[in-house]
């Protein structure tokens, strides 16, 4: 092998090494993007789980309140629907006074008034 062939081989190897470095850099960037996406998806999933837990707890509480109200209505043998609504609103206000948000803070008075101000004692989703 003469010097010119050795130099061509070195140049070829150098070119391939540079291409490999560029490809590796692209793969590293893609890996970083995928990892960021994975972290975001995990956070979204955790939030969905927390929401499901909140909805489950709310459903359980509403079921208990409904059972209690139905038992009270049967016990009083009351057929007037307005007394049922009044009792439901009283219990809802009582639950709201003991309500705690997922972040650990007690709900604010304006939040309570917003729900209690609705004719059915239910907050609007907005």
C-alpha cells in the first residue's frame, strides 16, 4: 500500500466516523424528546388516576347521602318532593363545610356559595 491509498482510507474512515457521530447525536436528541414525552404521559396518567379517585369518592359520598335521604323520607313517610330537596341541600351544605380539595386546602367560602347558590345545590362545570 502506498501513501495515497492510506490517506484515502484514513479520509474514508474519518468521513464515516463523522457520519456516525451525527447519527448518534440525532438518536440522542430523539431519545431526549421521547423521554420528555414519556414523562408528560406519566404525569397525565397520574392526574387521570387522581381524578378517577376523586370521582369514585364523590360517587361513594353521593350514594351514602342518597341512601340516607331515602331512609329519612321513608321514615317520615313524606311524599312531598320539596322536603326531600331541602334535606338534600342541607346535607350537601354540611358535606361542603367538611370538604377538602385534593391539594389539601379546605374549600373556600366563595366555592361553597357558588354551589349552594344553585337551586339544586349543584355547582356548574365552568
